C-alpha cells in the first residue's frame, strides 16, 4: 500500500500508460517538425492561417464532454479539417497557380490553435485534455498529408469537376475519423481492460453522428471559402454552435441521470439497509465484469445504473436485513425486493431497461424461461460476492466466496460470469497490493 501511495505522488507523465506516452510523443515530434518547417518557410497566406487558427482555438475552448469521459471539439475539428483540405480562399485570377498550404503548416496552425484554446481550461484548473488534442491532431495530420499528393490534379484544383473533389474529401475525412476512432479505442481498451473490437465499435457508434456533422461542416467551409472568402467562417459558426449546444445538452442529461441514480443508491446506505459503500462496489465490479465479457457501452451504462439501484427495493421492508445481505434471505424475499425496486425505477419513465435488469436480478441463471438478461445475471453474482466479502481485500476471503459461488453454478449463477468475476477480482486485488 505504501508503494502505491508513493506512485500516486509521481508526476502525471510518469503515471501515464505506454500507449498515451507513445501517442503524445508522436504528436509532439510532429508539432516540433511542423513549427520548425513553418518558421523556416514562413506562413503561406497569414490572414487565412490566423483566421482558421482562431476558429480552432474557439472550438477547443468550447469543447464538450461525451459519455464515458470522452471529450470532443466539433468546431475546432471542423475548422482544422477544412484548413487541411483548403486549396484557395476567394476566386483566383485566370492563370494564377494554386499553391495549397503545406501539410506541416496545417499541423502547426492546428497545434497552436488547440494550445491557445486549452489555456483557459488549464487556468481554471481543468485538465488540459492532451490525449484528446493529440488524437484529433493525428487525424488532421493524416488528412493533410494524404490530400497534398492529389491536390494538384486538374479535376480537383480547377474546380471543373467538383464532384471529384467532393468524393476525395469525403473519403479523406472518413479516413481521418477512422484514425481518431482507432486511437481512441486503443487508449480506452488499455485504460479499462476492454476488448479492442468492442471498444472500437463503441467509439464508432458514439462518434458517428458527431463525426458526420463535423465532416459535412468541414466540406461546407472548404467549398464556401472559394466563393465567400474568410467571411464564410463567421457565417458557418452559427450552425456549428447550435449543433454543439445540442450535444452539450444531451451530455448534460446523461450526467444528471447518473448523479440522480447515485443519490438514490445512497438512500439505502444512509437508512442503514445496506453496508456503506456496497452499492458503489457492486456497480464498479459489475461494470468490470461486463467489460470482461465484452458488453457494449450502452449495456454497460444500463448495468451501472441497475447495479447502483439494485437494493432500492429494501426501502419497503419493515425490518432491514442484517447487513443488507440479500444473498442470505429466501428466494421469495429476494424476488420481492427486486420487484419493489423495479417498480420504483420504472416510475421515472426513462429507465425501463434498468428496471428490467433490477427485476430479473433475483432469478436463477438456469431453469427459468425466459432466461434473465446477462446484466441481471452479473448483478446477481457480483451482489452475492460483495455480500460475502464486503470491503475486505483479503485474498483467502475472496477465494472462499468465489468457491462458494462456483458450487451454486448448476442453478443459481452463470459459470461464465463467475469465471469473469474471478478474473476481475484477482486483477483488482493485485492492483491494490502493488
């Protein structure tokens, strides 16, 4: 434990995992090279660079939080992608050669804009968001470098075949979005021990709509710049801000749900119906088991809500169960508690799936038709484990509890879930003892 406390005092960069360090190192070297190149060659079209850099900074300042602790900067990303795909601003005289901005200058302007936008967050004591910024920067860099070799093609440069330019830009933006999703999935899989395929699917599913909005905005800025000049940046800021406000409200609603659920979960502890910390331990362990089994993120969110409120039905009991250990009472009492809890949750009208998980948590894993949802089976096993172990981190006590649960896998508990629980419990025990 002393060693672990010492580790927590290490500088933040030393506490990072190797994946993040590699990402930040790659982005850092890219930025250094870009700044050096831009300083040596001087800025191409400084007013354009300053305008796009300013919008990127504003977008980074207004970045929003997404489910799962993610962050996104839709306005900044759209402006950076548009700058990477930009060939000209305003109509050019006949015969004037097109000189697209160098890819390294795109990276330099994007990096400076992101840094300026992140400074107020740092001044306010919030996280700088280096991982997110590095991920977005890599995505923009891929688009910029891939676009340069084909930027001089006649069909793209002279605008005579706009549909060719449109197809190329759409493809490159999709590639940049996929690169971001891949990097984010690798980081999250490493952070949470999730399967990479599941993490990648979650990233793509969650970021698809936002990515589509960002991509469309980037192409609108690119094409409009040829006709309207820099004025189009101000014109298109309005729709982008409206889109961002909508996503911010969506994220706020989800955060409010979770805060409300956590408050409800505390009621059983404050009232003395369950042991202090029981609901939170069951929730964390259930989510970890769900990740071990490869559940998708929406299912994990429902599982987290249900695990936090799985004992709320005990509030209707005249006499609290000693220690709140429902594993020690009869199946009829367990079912009654589950039904009461599900009825309370269903009153909200927006958590029907969560209510169903709580309702089925007392059902045995086998011999019941229909079979209980996997989330209910996870809660049943994890709740029984915590009832037997509590907050103890003793290896022998955990092993004895798991062995007892294995003896009941013929009917009460799902064998696969018990094995996943055993794997997660051993990992957590090892991390606590490091």
